[in-house]
């Protein structure tokens, strides 16, 4: 793409501002230099190439606040209670190594072709970093570490090892691709390692991804030290804390404004919501995965009412049917009775806020990266946000733009 390009459509929905009929976005050096009616933008940049998408609407690209790229639909463990699904997943890990790169590449492509421009990906030790880095998306890979893989090491040594690995993985990455750490969950990471990793992440100004209060089995493990997860992780002797997973991770020192907590789908109490608000911990909502794994419904409306930052996440293809974040958002809209405008914000600017990147992306505003999704819709309805999400969920994304570059374009505009 030339250094200055105008991307125009019948409608532009900036999310942070009112929709613009016959709108346009001026892209200069990968960022948004102007947004407004096409006639005004053309006057501001008369030499710029115009890419006109008739019959389409431009919205911010989707922000996937929690995804796993390294899975495929084939071999998917059957829907079951979480611990049964997890046990089957673990049994497949030795054979999975051979096809994980291909699965990650395919998942990334599916995300891009459905309008995702930023992905917060979690994978064991960051194994899917090469595929995210080559995909064209912006994003962060959160390297999950498991203390049981460090025999003979204490918590401090384990944390030093994972952070040293992450620092090495950052070398030579393309712009807007990063690696951070993930404290996987309360039932896989011991409290000392979890607390030290969280402290180290805060010290380095990093972002920490976690799974939290996902399943009934997780709640049972943390509260009573019993249940299906104990049968899988028999050596994890820190269960039975007598509190909720949210309270436990607060006491462990994990929660904070740099933390994105995925799922929060089971037994999330008023006290837990107060803790999330007080610690300014963000949430990633993955309703289809939660339903598949027999979890409860995340109290997203209550979170939003409290001012807790919430974004949308697809999780991965072993617990969710697609990597289409707009499809995921449509499920959330129907589940919680949201408006289309609220859902569109959740999928874009909400996710950016949850990840702490809303100063750079998530809405169509001057100075932000030109991260855009171009969606084929009839832009004359009453609920434009709903129309966009329904169209994008149904395969209507015609083009995806990341940092001003068309990483996907099924048209010849």
C-alpha cells in the first residue's frame, strides 16, 4: 500500500464516535491520519489513492482478548465436564506436537479472514509465536509455564527460567508482535510461582494472562482441594484454600491492572466482582467455550456496570467452533441481551481497553493504528452495530487491514 491511502465505504463506524455516511479513513504510514466524510478526506489528501468499498461498512478490527491458536477442529475432545475434557486434551498432547504449527497457522488465517487485527494468544511456553508473527496480525503471545516441567527447581528459579525464555523470544520479532508470560491457572501453577511471576511482570511493565474461575472443578479444587482436577494433577497440593479462585489469586498477589483474566464463568460472586474492580483486573469473555465445557455464564453485564474492563475471546478450536470473534460476540449479545452497539464496542474498543492497548487500536481515531475490518452489509437498518456483527459473524468480512496493510482482501477494490 502507498504511504497515503484512503479507505472508503458507504458507512464508517468509528465506535468511539458517531457513524459517518459515505465515510473514509486516511491512512498514512500505518496510522489513521484523518476520518470523516469521503469528500473532506479527499480534500485533505488529494494525491492519495482511494480504495472504495461500495456496499460495505468499515469498523475497527476485532480484538481477540483471549485465544489459543494451536488447536484444530479435527481430534477435538468431546464436550464434557471440564476435567474430563482436560484429561482427554492432555492425553493427545504427545501427538499434537506434530501438527500444532499447521493448526496455529490455520487458526490465525481464520481469525484474519473474519476481521481480527489483534490477537492475545496463550500457548505452552509461547509455542505459537512463529505463526502469529508471520500471520500479519498484531498481537501478543502469552507463554504459559507449568512448574511441574521444572523438576528440582524452586519457585524463584522457575520464574527466572520462563522470563529468560520470553526475553529471548522477543528478539527479531516484527513490529507490534510481543511475548509476555501467562500464569496458566490456579490449579496448574503453585501460589509461590504465581505470585513471583505476577510481581515480575508488573516490575517489567508487562501484561499477564491467566485463566480464572473457569469451571466448577476449578472452584472445587481451590475451595476444597477435591474433585476431578485433583485426579489429574495429584501432585498439586495447594488446593483447599477455602476461598473462591478470584479471592485466592488476590491473596496470592496475581491480580492487578496489567492482568487479563479469561473466562470468569463459574461461581463469580459479588465479592469477587468487587475484588476485580478494586484490583482493576480485566476480563476476557469466551461464552462458547464456557458452554462447551459445561461452565456457568460469566456475569458480564454486572462487570460492565462496575466499570470492569471486558473484552471478547474465542479461546481455541478444541473448545469453540471458530476463531471468528464477531461470531463469538453475537453469542454474547444474545446471551446477555446487549445492543448491537454495545456488542461492537465489546469486540473492538472493549478488548483494547482490557488489554491496555486502547491508546493504539480498538477504534477509528486519528493517531491510532489503521486496524480495520471492511464488512459487506446493508447500512440502512436501525441497529447498525447489530447488522455489522451479524454480517461479520456470517462470513461477510471482505477485507482486513492491520497497520494500514491489507492482510486480507477478497475484493478487487
